[in-house]
């Protein structure tokens, strides 16, 4: 059972400045819901109810969002707008939220390692809120948990991207193990390779299932690309033992860390209203 989901949410969101100067990028709304709420709802859809969030300076809005606002609720109680808080109330009631701070920005691998005290010695999910995913028949995390239950090792979500965009992602190479579910046993991983150096165009997106030995590996992982501790480098150590599965997920992903992807997501969800 995967019982906990880790949300790295300490980044600065510089691509959205000046909007993110005082507002966490995870709190930017797609229509009326912030990105991180979509992520928490995806975790809940996968039967995960313990949320571990890695924050940083200027991120108090995330904690406040997943808390009761007595003054606001008193003001709208009994009115036509009371139901607008029903979804967030349900999350607050049915989930446990815990927080710790990433004091220095040393990369995604470091952010995940910072969450060790919240996770403990058990497998867990990792969700990057600015990768907004949707699928009518089950969330991407639910799909990945099914893969984990079969292979009992770390799982990364992948999608094919244009070769000229490989320098934006961690890219995998692997051996197809199940064509019906598009799963690969990873043999190589490269962080943000130039197109000419990319082993494939299969890119890792912001969804992971990780086994707890990843923490010890991260502790011994030296800074890589950009001087940061890369989760890709740590996963490569697992992959050398045959312990990483890549899964080509079903659904749509919007890169809401970019302005273009954010606008696309907004238009998509608006049309589905």
C-alpha cells in the first residue's frame, strides 16, 4: 500500500515572476483551484490520504489553504457561496497534512531527501504540482500504484516529447517488459540531455513511486547537473539493479510550470465546465 504522497513545493517559480514574488507557484489557480489542490485530489483519488509537503520561505499560503478559515466560513455560511468550499473542506477533513522546510534550494533530489522525516521507511508517491495531469478513468498516481504492486520497485511516469525538448527533462532508456501497459525496465537515465545526447525521447514527468532505499542513495549522491542533487542520478543507481520501471501513463499532462502550459490547462478545464 502506498499511504503517503510527497509534494516538493519549495521552488521559487521564477518563470511566473512577478506573480510568484509573494505567491507560491503551487497556489496559482487553474480556474478556481490552485495547482496543489489538483495534486492533492489526484492523490486522494489513488486512496492516499497522508500528504507530506516540502515548503520554503514565503510558502505559508499553502499551509493556510489546507486549514480551516473560520472567519471566511462564518461570512458565507448559509449563503449561495457556501458550497464553493465543499471540495477543500472534504480534503481538510479526510487528509492529514504535514510540512517541513527545504532551507536551501539544492534540487529535486535534495527536496525529496528533506521529506524523509515525514515519510519514514516505506514506499511513497511524489507529485510535482506544476505537472497537472488528468484522466477520465483513473488518476496517473492510481495507474502507477497498480504498476508498483506488480513490480514492487520504484516507478516513474514517462511520456514521449519532441527530441528538441529533451534538455528540459530527465530522459530514460529501457527494455519493454509489457506492451499492453507500456512499461519499461529502465537501463539508463540522463538529466536534461541535449537532443544529440538523449538516449530516447521518453521523458520523466512529475510523478514517482519511490522505495525507501532512495533516501540512503540520495544521501550519497553528489551534485550533478546544475550543481544540484538530481533524483535522476539517484534513480539510476536503483536502475543499475533493475529496480526502476518506467510507465507511459494514460491521460493528459499540462506543464503548468510554463506560461504556455498554464494557459493550455486553463482553457482545457474551462471547456470541460
